[in-house]
């Protein structure tokens, strides 16, 4: 591997790849001929986030607790910054900063409680820029360069800042990051590590849509689905109610449907999953390569 040359980059127009390139960084040239001016890794894993969020019994509050059982440190770390964000389908956003939160090794201790809703006046399309600026300033204060913070936020723009849903963003404590993702450099170097955590919250509205989808009869799902799939090219403006309910669940609808079927299976959900080929990922699932 070589660092610091002027090699050509892979040609792509996908913003999730071009956005991280918009930084002042030395290019890296790999032995297989590929070049980039950033290192990107995407993997599959399972680990508990350092923070857990749950709904209060009456649904009016969000309750924050620690998840640090396996972290070997005598001094529990702190989450320096955190935001609760609600994004509507029309692009209007409401958010609030929740400030620094010290974690503890007691997973039952309530760290913070905050309202699970926003006043109607708090929603605005202008809040997109305000939220981005707030996150960017915090990222820079954590150690990222200005262009790095900008590139990170631009990479996530469509997925997490323009997709409807309620979510929590927070900065993972450095001790947590170093424990689960250890990093060593062979030469002396100053390393700044900034990891942003995100927790997707299942809202009461999504719960209601899941119940509606589960209540459809297998016959209705089959009839509507087969008719639509057979003539989809001429029926884009006539999405069947059963499938539209699924679409209304938002970006992470597959995970929501799979979880719902696992906890409260119904014939309707089973038929929907079979018709649209929804199934959980498994390492045992065979992968067939096609030319």
C-alpha cells in the first residue's frame, strides 16, 4: 500500500461515496490497483450501544439508561453531546439538544428523561440547516477537521437527516470506541476518534401501522399484491393499501415487519413476508453469484 500519490479514483456518482472524498486527505493506493483519499470500512457485527432508550409506560417520556456491563473501566465515561430528532415526511424537523450525559455501570439507573414529543411550532424545514450546523460544530469540537465533519454529515444527509423517523444521535465515548474497535498505528501518531451513534425509535404511529398491516387477511394481501405485481408498470399511482401501509413504516420498515412477525405472528404478516420475499439475514443463507 502506498500513501500520498496522485492516482485516479474509482469513477462513481453515488453521493455516499463522493461525499467522503470531499476532504483534504492523502490518497491511498492499494496493491490491487484501487485508490481512494479516505479509508472506508463497513462490516456486520452485534454489540450493545453504550446507551439505551425506552418509552415510559404512558408513552409521554423517553428514558435514557447506560449499557456498559462489559466495558472494563473504573471511571464510567460521558456522552458529550446528544440530540433527539423527529423528521416528518414533509421534510419538517423538530429537534432538541440533550447535552452531556455521564454514564454509569448500573443499567437500571435512569440517566435522563425527556418529553417524547415536540410542540407543533417546533417543526420547520429550516431546522435541517440548524440541526446540521449544531452537529457539525460538535463534531469539530470533538476533534474532526471542518471538512471531515462536513463530509460525514453530507454522507448521511439522505439516510438520516431527510428520511422520516424519530432518532437519537450521540457521540460514543472514546473509551467505548477503543474497547470495541481497537486501533494501533505502527508509527508514533496523534489519533482523534469520533464515533456517532444513532438509535432509531419506534414511534406510536409506526406501532399502529404495524398493527394495521398485521390485521390484513392473507387473502387480501395475496389478491392485492399479485394484481399489483403483475401490472406494476401501469399502476405506479395505485399502490395497494396493504403495500402502502408497509411503505408508510419508513426507511427501516423491513426490520420493523420482521420484528413484529417474530414477536406477534399473524397469518397476514406471514403472507406479506412470503409474497414480497422478506426474511431475516442469516450467515447460513446461500448467496448465488450471477453474471
